[in-house]
C-alpha cells in the first residue's frame, strides 16, 4: 500500500500501488468482505474523478509519488464519499443482474459506511497492513491501539493539578500510548466538574498535540448532564467521546439507547461505547447494540463485560470496533480481533501493551502471550483490589510522575500495606 502522504484533512492515503483503490482503508476492515474482489477498471476510476479535477494527482504515478512522502491534493473525506457511492452502485447493479430476488444487503452496508464517512471521515487506522506481512491484516482503529484511561492529578488540597496533567500526558505518549481517555471513570469523572473537565481536555491537547487521540468521557446517569459534558469537551477540542451506559437508575434497554443517541446527536464527535455492567448495573443488550451500531457516529465499544466470546460474536455481527476494557483480558481480546485496549495499567505498562498489539498484528501469538504473562503481576497489583484509579495514582506517585496521589471522596488513598505491596511488585518488575 502506498504510504507517506496525507490529504489536507489528515486522512491516510486511500490508494494501493498502480492507482487501485484501497477499499479497506476507505470502508474499514469489517466491511471489506462485502466488496468486489477485483480492481476498479479505468472507466470506474474516471467515474470518481481519479484522473482530473480536485484529485488530479491521484493516479498511478501519484500513488507511487506519495510513497516517497509527497502530499496529495484534495481531501480524504471527499474521495471516500465518492468511492462509497461508486461501490454502492456497483453492488446494486451486480445484485440486480445476478440475483434479482436477493435483498441488496451488501449495498446497504456500503450506504451505512458512507453515512459514517460523511459524519466522521474515512477510517484512519494506524497501519492497515504491516509492510512485508500482507497475510496479517490489522483491524481498523478509530480510537488508536493503546489508550490509557488517564487519572486526573490533584494537589493535596483536592484542586486539579493541570501542570502535572500535561506532564503526565506527555509521559504516557512517550511510553507508548497513541490515545488518551480524559475525564473517564479512572479520571474520577463522578467528582470533577464541567470547567475542570474542559480544562483537562485543553491542557492534554496542548501537551500532546497530534501525537495522540484525546477522547473525552461523557458519562452520567442524567442524560442532560451527559449532553452538556459532551458539548463542552467538543468545544475544548476533544477528538472523540467515551460514553458509558447510565448507572444506578438502571433504565430499560430502550432508555439506554435513547440516552446514548441523545449524546451522539449533541456533537459531531465519534463515539466509543463503554459497556461495564459490573459497575453500572446495566448491560447493553444485543438488539440495543445492533440499533446503536447503525448510528454513523457510534464506531466502537470498550468492553468490560468479561465475556470475550460474546464480544467476538458481537464485533463480527455489528462491524463495530472492540477495545479491551479489562487489563487481565487484553491478550484474549486482541487475539480475538479487538482493535486495541483502553487500559488503567497502561499508566505503567503502555509500552508493553503496544508491543503486544504489534505482535498480534504480526501473527506472533507466542510473543504476544509472553508479553501478557509479563504484565500479570502489575495488572494484579493495580487492578486486583478493584481500586484501579487509586492504585494507578499510587504507582505514578511512587515513580515520581505525580507529586501527590490525592483522590476525591468517596475515594480514599490506599492503605500503607497496599502501597508497600505495590512498591515491592514495581521494584521486582524493574519499574522503580
């Protein structure tokens, strides 16, 4: 695949060598089996403007030139829309000619992806196919591959420490994160307020620039409140939203769907759903998830249900990207085709998790399993007691990345014996 150049809107190149459209890059890996397994002929290329106009350099020569890093004119979004429309027409024609009685399911799927492209742009994976490893296709990654659910640093008096937040964000990116979740539950979102949330997004964005995707948490059991959070974080510059199911009041499935759709309609940001019934008391049902998957801005799920086989079936059925929400199941999820991880333990092991992702992408499950085994003691030390936000702060404090491990009530600091046990593990694992 031609590498290097990007369109003015930052989208990855959409052409393979010799001017052939990389349909996987446009439509996402989950849609690719629906597409014709052949190259587009010259007439079809002309039909989408590949030989003139805005995309005048997007020809065979242009693709080869971009492999050397030359920029492409036009925008990835425009070209992606044209490709979707063309492929949809091709599929309808083929279905009508070959199987007139068959519903045009393939064309419908392309129409649905076209809606997504218009809403949030074409798929932008970190690397769709690894060079020299064409038999191992990487999943699409709208929210990066290794995201850390970032803690919110506090001064000892409980006020938000924005300077430390900026430094921590840079540290996490340098450690191996290509995405950061700000104002999630690990960031104590239940006890931070709107101005603080917006300030956190701004300071993290300023610190990491374009080196990582910044995802804002928009979770509440009050839909109006969640909508305000979503709008505020879009205004602050967030690249996407993490939306958890409403907690405690346990609405019906219809109510949960309406809650999430209200948030999705409130901004133009792509959304990753957060399914964690052990904490919210509400699991997303299959029919609810299927309906939410039809929304053009709902692209992914952070799954903390513990049900990897169920998620494996759901990602195949819905076409949604899946992210591991349980650090002790990161390897299992990745081996089943998940796009990445949204991690608490990433505060100290993001680099190891990035290696695990690369090894799974390369088909080296033995090496990935070894990385998973190497993470087990740290995962248990931070997450084993169910106080991930507390213990992640203690670990960062021990490492010198947080001046204070302060938390806001009702959370409290770890007990001395818990901190001592954590310190022992960090020392023995070479992380102190």
